[in-house]
C-alpha cells in the first residue's frame, strides 16, 4: 500500500511532505523541472514505504493511505501513479 496525494493539494504545493519524506518519493520538488507547471505534488507508489510522515506534515489534509482515499478522491490514486509512468516515458 502507498499513500496518495489528493485534491486539497491542488494550488497549495506546501512541500512540508517533501521535507519529511525519508525516501524522497514525493515530486516534483521546488528544484525540479516542471515544478511550477504542476498543479499538485504526487507520491510514487513504488517508492513509498508507508511511513506516514507525509500525512502528519500536510497542512491541508490531502494525503491518505491508498485503501482509505475517500470516494470523491479515488481518481487521484491513478493520477499519482500516472505521474510517475509519464515521467519515466512509460505509457500510463
């Protein structure tokens, strides 16, 4: 199971979650290409170690365990995974 960033992050991109992630699985970061264009941040489901640090750090309560994402935010599960498939050149 991984964590998923959802709609409340859109337009916020607070980066508190990026700072506390021990495996650097949240992108794009402020120093990465594409950061300014990105509406929100994304968690790489293959790299996430389920440590819960990002959940506590998020000031807008946008992060959920994948199996607890509310129904209205379910599409963000695929969006998080899709961000990493696209960035690796793999069809999403």
